[in-house]
C-alpha cells in the first residue's frame, strides 16, 4: 500500500484527535473549577459546572464516534485486517512517516485524557472526605442539651433533646 494513500485519512484523524484534546483541556478546566467549588462548598456553582461538563462530554462522545467511524472507513477502504478496530490498531498497522504524526497526536490526546481522569479521581476523594466529615458530624454531638432553645426538624421548639450543631440551631 503506497504511503500517500493513507495521508488524507491520517490528516483527518489527527484533526479529530486535536479536537478531542482541546475538549479534554476544557474538561480539565471544568474539573478544576469543580474542585474549587468543592473546597469552598460553593453549592450554587455546581449546576453551571455540571452543565458545562455535560456539554463537553457530549462533544467528546461525538468526536469519538466520528473518529471510530473514520477508522472503520479506512479499514474497509484499504482492505486492512478486520481485527483493526481501533485507532491504536490502525496506528500499529500503518507504518510510514505520516503515521508518526498520528502517533504523536494520539499520545498527546491520551496524556491529557489520563490527566483529566486523575483530576476527577482527586475530586472524588475530596468529596468522599467531606462526606465523611458530614456523616461523622451528624452522628456526634451532645446527647442532651437542657435549657437551650432548640428546634426540631419540623420547626417545633423543644427544651431538651439530642443536639447536633449542623442540624439544630439555637433560636
């Protein structure tokens, strides 16, 4: 198979990978914004952050579908082995100078994608830590607090009872 015949497909795949990488950078910024909101407990920011994240993830899915379709078209058009089903398989199969650009674009994209995954894991750990603190706070407190003006969950005032500073407020 002559080298030039793969060039248009490789160029298009590189373009898609660069677009996916750019979307991953946007997702990384969103994950970092989420971390800042988690640390400051800025609950009102979560909706807009999640909307941005969803939009970026939909874009990434669309680009991945387009990339997968292009790989299948290349495999069919050039009569490559049917086991060539992913971009990695295609990179491994096509050995020419142009494929080095594709290899570099894929490596760069995967580096950013792995960074995003690691950053998301850090956010999960942070959320779990906060959740653990809240769970612990909800299960502790002075068992009985006589003489304080306290309010139950239904808004009724009571004089003594189980107190949890995060749930009950002095009136």
